[in-house]
C-alpha cells in the first residue's frame, strides 16, 4: 500500500528546496518572465509587480501546509482506506509496465483535479476558500500556489482514495507532481498564447485566463488543469481562443495586496488567510437561515446583479487600485431605471344630464 504521507512530505521538501535554494526554479521563472515580456497577455503589464511578490510568499504557505496539515490529513485518509476500503484496490495495476501505468495515472489525476475544481466552484462555502486563488488581477507563474490550505481538505480527499485504488508509486507520482507543478505555473503565467492546434488537447495560458476572468460570461468555464478534453466532454469549455480578459473576483472587499513592503505583504497574507471565514460570516449575517449563493455564481446572473438585487462590483484592474467601498451598493431594477411611458391625453368628460331632462333637438329648416 502506497504511503501518501511520505509523498506529501517529499513534495513539501522539494517545494521548499526549489523555492529557496534551487537555481533551476529561478532559471525557469526567468524563462516564463521572458515570455511574459515578449508575449504579454495584457498590453502594458509590468514585469515585476506586487502580485508576483505576494504569490511568491504564498509558496512558503503551501510548504508549511504540506508538512503540518496535508501529511497528517492524508495519513488519516490512508488509515481509513486500509481499514475499510482496501477491497477496492485494483491489484493488477501495479504489475502493468510503466508505459501503461504513467498514462493511466496522469489521466486519473487530471480528471480528479477537474472534479474537485468543479466542486469548489459550485459549493458556496468552498468557493470562499477558492476565491483566494481567483482574487489575483495580475496573473503570474506563482499564482498556482495562491491556494488557501483549507481547500486541500476537499481536493486531497477526492484524489487520495482513487490513487490508493490504483496503487500509485510514491517516487513515480512525485515526478508527475513536479511536472504538473511546472505546467501549472506555465498556464498561470500572463502570456499571450493559445498553443495553436495543441489547445484542442491541452490547457493553455489563454484558456486558463478565461477561467480566471472577471467577465460574468466566462465564469465556471475551463476547469481543466492539464488536458482540455474534460471541459469539452462535460460542456464547460469556452470556445473563444483569442480572448485575454481582465482577471479577479467581483468582491471588492477582498484584501488585495497593494504594497511590496515586507510588513504590508505579511499583513495582507494574514488577512487573505482569514478572508474565507469572514466572507462566510458576512453571508450568514446577510441571509440568516438560508444558504448563501457564492459571489461568483451570483455575479454571473445579469451582468453582475444578484437575485437579491445587490450589485457585485468588479475587482480593480491593473494600475487602478483605489479605495474600496465598505459595502456593495443596491442595484435598481431596469424597470425603475427607465422613465415611465408617456400617458395618453384623456378627453374631457361630458357634462352630466339631469334626471328627467331631454336632449335639445336641432331645428329643422322651414
């Protein structure tokens, strides 16, 4: 039985090693930054920006999360599987040659990633955690590490059991995870490319930018991580291959980074970690006793207007981050905004006749 606790500990150590000591990380980052400079997704985008620095800080958060949280949680899941679900193990998979096992594992991991990604968009409370990842208006190669640790309780639960069923090997899955991590950095980079014909098979920087788009029409599209075929199969693929919209979330109350100073970034990181809990509390206070629809799902209706008449404001685009209002403004319905139609002039009423009187007859000519 595969020891996935060892796997996550190895991934955490490799992440820490690559981030702080491995020259390969900086060489790869330099290549992606060069592509951003040569093929910018948004005209006038800055190379070194505060969003890039903040997301690099999130890499350390992920390392700590893997070591202190995920390893323990995967250990619990592994014990549950070994005790109650071991009969589901596909014993013949371990005997397959590498040429068959690796494609099987890659496809299995990718469809499972698509599944938990879809769940986090559709479950209202889970969306508040996933919104931390989507809040970045300055996509960059490290945005793929901008994940709240709370998300992993869902994603690892949905991925761990099938990997145990397939008897995934720790070392081999580790190599696949590292390759997956670098490809995810590539598709999150702000690069203007759709990879041409390869887009029909693979997720691209352009297609994944659609997934992060602020535009309501793009919401809940392109959930794929490596392969785009799952979105095509399940009807969530966005066909436009040359669109490069602005990114972010509609909630302007999100604690977005504004300064690259160490103190400001650390303070912002703490506020971002607390954001899902404050967002859930606000939703419960705003609509007690009812399930609160996620901000992203609500903003997809009628160009950002929710079903309760509250207009959700868009995140501030690049270079225009100003004051954030404390609460959203109420939206008026289109019927109230348009002027009332002009009334037709009514004819003056005829004088009432008294009872018993007769209408005077016209005099006949002699």
